[in-house]
């Protein structure tokens, strides 16, 4: 995935969270570390999580602390062991995970009081998940339809006004960001998608 997102844009979006040097960040679904390195460049302390063993190994080789696990499943145990983060980033993971709402609920547990969620996801929201739990059929275990019209604007409205608040997050800053994702040969090798990027503060459920 190639994001059209630089360190300066990230720094501006995270301005509300306070000095980056004081942030402890969990980057969920860090992938190849493309954005992880931009987050680290701001000076924060970071833990990366990945469900892919191959990607987790690649991240470790890059010098990151890595949890190779599904945060939606392990969050309770992590909280019991004392783990807490002032910022959790979930960047282009929501539409590619088994259970989007369960993941966001798990993230809520790992965010410290007064902490933040940084979420990016393509809209209109079209979920696709390939895993043994669903026999690799491409369907997530938990389906979410943000809006009936399936337009960017309507999906964004539901995400901001309903979905995130129901997961315990209040949006405080919103941006729109194009990015390129690897595609099939018939797509010319890449696909341009249209992300919503949201910084949301943790609130009580």
C-alpha cells in the first residue's frame, strides 16, 4: 500500500494529542511498516501489531516491538497485564478484518483515559476478509453496512455520528485522503481509493 500521506500531514492531524514524545502508540495492522515509520518519526514510543507472521517478522527486522496477534481477541488479556496506549492507530484495517465492531471495541479497552483513536478506512465501506474462520470466502464474520446509499458522504456521516460513538469514540478531527493500493493486473497494478481519516477521543461507553 502506498499512502499519499507525509509526516507533516500526520503531525498536523495529531496536534490535539499533545507532544509526540509523550505518546505511547499501538499501530494495529502495521503491515510492512510504511506508515509505522512515519508515526515513529514524530518521536513517539510505538508497539506494532500484526496477524500475519510474515509481516510481523518483517517489522521485527525493522527494529519494532511487535505483537503477532489479533487485537480483537487478545485485548482483554493485554489490559489485564497492564497495557495501555495514549493513541491507537487503525489504518486501513477496518474493512479487511474479521470483526470490525469487535476490533473497535477492543481498541477502546486499550486506549488510556483521555487517549485517542486514529482511524483510516476507504469509503464507501466495502468489507472483505479472507481467513480460516470463514473458509476463505472473502466475507467478514461481522458485517457492517454504514449506509443504504453506499456513498462516501453518507458512509462518512454514519461512521462519525453512529459507528464511532457506539464504540466509545468522539471524533475531533476529520480529513479525506486518497491512497494507492496494490491491485490485479487488470487494474493496472494499483487501485486508487478514497479514505476518511479520523482522530477520535475516547469517551465512556
